């Protein structure tokens, strides 16, 4: 998530108050699971903290905009291989006794899912085995390009371009256009943006607000303290017209 690392080492070394549970080099990236005495087990990718078992606030912020929908039966989660957002979505719908037909999670790295299944049960609960969940190991961007008639899309991936030939602005425009085409009228798009200490946060937020406003309309934001990040994180949502 590229948050400020004042709590964490930047040289890839094992922090003194964390215990390495497992490290793996997948086809796509370096993955590590640490055990933290306060934040629980943690997922790190390429020496960058992604999520900890304490970070329910992150999952809640991603799911909350979907609660504005009277009918929400078909949901896509782009990324989110730790299973936390998926778990929170399913658990919330159960608590509210709301019907949910299918929640599809698409993550390119099956190793992330495997390691989180093994080491982060607090994060994913039983979501990966829920009959309403479909887990796709594949390209989330290719998947959303083909999707249609979704009630909601949750974007749990980076805002950095995934292709070298695209600028960040081009990447954002392309992504948002695909999401808009994938949503039914009135469908919700929920995404994580950036942390307060990201040196590029002001510019990124300005771009996101401008492009989302142009493509969708009203832009709604929430700023949430994510415990293991140690900073406020901005989440954004919009609704398709």
C-alpha cells in the first residue's frame, strides 16, 4: 500500500518485534507473513506492508459504501487476496440478513491467497470456502473489462500503472471506464486511495476526485485510521448513473 514506513524497516530486514512465519517468491512478487505482538499476523509484499489482522477498519471502509444499495447481489473485489474485504462483506450481509448471490474475488497471485489461508485466519475467516464466494486467480483488469451488470466493484489494488506504456492518468482513466461499463445503473464503486504521509497523496487525490467526478458524478470520501499503518487512509466511493 506504500504507506509511510516510520514503524517499519526499509531495508527488507526482519523488524525486531516481529517474527517471520513464512516467506515466498511467487511468479509475481516477494511475499512474507510476519507475526506482530500487537497487530496480529501481517501480509507484506515486496517489503511493503499490505494488511494486518488488526485492520478491520480498512475492510469496513471498503465495504461501507455498498450498504447504501437497496439491492446488492453481485459484487466484484479486484485484488484483496488476503480475503479480509471478502470476509467483511459476507459477514456484514449475514448480520443484516441481506441476500448476496455472488462475491467474486480476482487476484493475480495465488501464492498470496495460499499464504493468507495458512497464516491469517482472523483476516479471511471462512470466506474463501463460502458458497457465495468465487475466487479467481487471474488478471483483475482483464476480468473487469469483460464484466457487466455488477451491483458493486471494490478496488483493493494499487493506483500505480500495471503497464509500462501507461501514465498514471491513463491507467486511472482506463480502469474507471472499465468499472463504469461493468456496473449496472446505480451500482457502487468503492476504492482505497492513499495514506496521509504519501508524498504524492495531494496530487493523487486531486486526480482521483477529478476523474471520478467526470465519469461518475458525486464523489464521497472517508478518512480512516488503519491501526498497523499508523496513519489516516483515504477511501473513495461513487455511484454509476
